[in-house]
C-alpha cells in the first residue's frame, strides 16, 4: 500500500491491487474545530489528487474517539460529501453499535450509499466485488 496522506488524525493509503483507498482515523481527539478543518482539508486534497472513480473508499474509524456535540456534527457535515464523494463504492468500519447508528444516520442525511459495519471481512468483500 502506498501512503498518500498522514497527519496526527488520519492516514490515507492506496492499495492498487484491490482498488481500495483506506482512510484510518487515529485515536487522537481533535483539539479544536480548526484542527478538524485543517485535517480534513489536507485529507480531501490528497483524495482529490486521485482518480476517485477508479477506487472504493474504506473509512476505518474504529479508533476514533466518540463525539456527537453540535459543533462537531456541523463541521463534519461540511466535509462528509467532499470526503466520500466520487468513489465507486464507500464503506465505513466502526467499533461499536453507537458508531454504527451514528454513521448510518450520516449516510441517510447525505443520501450516499455506503456499507457501515464492524466486520472488516464483510466490508472488504463489498468493496472489491464488481457490480
């Protein structure tokens, strides 16, 4: 896998063999909304440099600290579609039932289909199967 982005909050890797871009969220809490914004802008720029339609996106947020305060929710809403848009498929790997429900709520709000699961094998099958 080739690393295309890394900061203290995210790592982005491209696996040309599987056609998957993996975004891994670290366990470090965002220290401010400014840190969240700068982090997402960097990540999104790295993803924009790819030919998104060639890849599936796997977002691994298992280590991410739980958070759902209004300020965080509003900031995340501003970035979500720019983050996941344009990929041939998207999936999110979560750790808990609470995370599963939260990300499913986001998917419904965004109107973008994505598999949300705590089963990495299931997610890999989904992202690599051809339609």
